[in-house]
């Protein structure tokens, strides 16, 4: 049985996704360095600036080992950007939370990322919505469906 060949359009889409990801990572790493952070530290700080999160959940979201998250949070905590708190629901669980300074740093970091903002601004709101929904679908996430006609 012959191996199935990928069609040229799929290959082109995969290459374009790879180029977008590479550009995003390069800019993200540069922006993080301008705030004296590693890319991993910036990602953890970004997550924690949205909501306090248990350490194990951070590891799941970043798809890394909990021990790696512990080291990252240790370094962010030493800089006063993050603090650990007991989980009110289970005091054995530690929750990491961005401090006020950490939230400000995360906000400045997000604001300095022009890569995605600039090209996306060239798309209409409808095009951005379609792109978002397609990316969610590719990732296996639920995409809310518009109501059926006549509903």
C-alpha cells in the first residue's frame, strides 16, 4: 500500500502556520528579554496576570513538568512579580498569582507585541472571527455555532 501524499494546499497551509508560529516566538522572546524575562517566565506571568492558578494547572496549560513551573515561579517570586497563596478550597494546594507589579509587567509585555496586532488589523472583524473559529476547530476546541436561519 502506497503512502498517502499530502496535497499541495495542505502543505502550503502547514508551512504558513509554521512561519507565523516562528515569527510569533521570535518576537515574544525578544519582548520578554526586554523585560528581563525568559519566554517561559513571560508565558507563566501572562497566565497568572489573567487569574491566580494552581501550580499543576499552569504545568498542564504550558504542557510541561510541574517541577519546571516551580522553578519559573520561584524566579518570578524572587523578582516580586508573583506570589504563592494557599488555595482557599484546599489549603494543601498552592496557587500562584501575579502581584500588582507582575500584572503591570504582563500588560506592558502584551502591549509591546506588535507582530500579531499589526497583520490582524489588516483583516476585517468578520475575517478575524472566521480565523479564530478555524484555529479553535483545528485545536479541537468547541466553536460556538451561529443560530440556524429562522431560529
